């Protein structure tokens, strides 16, 4: 079974700081990659996704992620965070044509201090 | 376009009882997936339904079951509830399953006492 690791469980940053959240997965075949965000009191929302093509994908709210196949990684980045980015961020991986659903990481709780 | 809706939003049940949760996908979406979210295990895939058929199933006991109706609405059922079943149950819909992007509902918070 595949697994997804998010190495940072809690991250605290000041506004305007740059952000990078790590995500590594274990599956060696073709994968589809996602980052979801859960703002306080809200449901999971898709930030961005990678299916194929350009490994640098841009999502909503200024977020981007880079797929590095050789490192089995899909790290999330934002050059300058805002207080409103405070949320839980989940990396998810799909493989095998959907046979196992999406596998999620444990999440990273991001707190932005004003 | 209305989002994914789940009912009820909160539920308290006693050990040994059974529970049914409901999910209405986004109009036009034919795939519905269910996930369990707990602080310890995170988000775990339960099963996926497409055109009234269960296509995929996660590693959960047979007490967890589901179904999908012809209008794509889905229900999941948990029988003989255990304390460990307390969790947020999330439903996600997508156009046709596989890895089309999934849109999540607000979840049903189940507490088992």
C-alpha cells in the first residue's frame, strides 16, 4: 500500500514569510497529486493538482507545487503568506487508476502570525 | 452550482447501534467517495461508488457499507458502532471517479458514546 508523508505537522510563520510544505509519497508508478486545504470551520478545498505535463503547477490563492519524480515529492510553496492562509494543508496521492481512492498525508497545521 | 451536501451534520449514537449517513453530490457528478477523518489516523478512504456500483473499497471492516442511488446520492451505513468509529465522515464527489478532482462536503461528525 502506498503512503504519503508530510514532514511538518505544525508550522508557524509570520506574514510575508515564504512557505514550503513537504510531501513525499511511496508509490513508484504513475500518480496524480493533490494539495487540499481546510480553513478553520470550513470543508476541504482543492488547492491544486498535478496529473501530467509541466511539473510546476499553480493553484488558487498564489500557491504552487513542484512535482519531482526522482524524489517522489510534491512540495507546496507560496512566496509570501498572509494571515488568511492559516489552515490545515493535506497532500494526497492517487494511483492505480483509482483502485485505492486518494491516500492522504496526516496534514500540516499552518499558523500565520500577523 | 450547489456543493456537496451531507446530512446530518452531527450525530451522537451509542455503542452497538447502527447509523446511516447521507451524501448528495454536485449535480452531474456520478462518483461519490467516502472518507473517515480522525485525529490519530487522518483521512482514510472508505469506498467509492459510481453508477450505483461500489468500485473501490478501503481497508475497513464489513460493518462499514454503502450504496448509491440512481440519482447519484449515496448513503453509508455503520452497524454495531464502536467507540473508535467516532470521527468526521467526509463525502467527496467527482465527475467520474478515478482521479478527477474530488469536491468534499462539510462532513458528518459522529460521536459514539
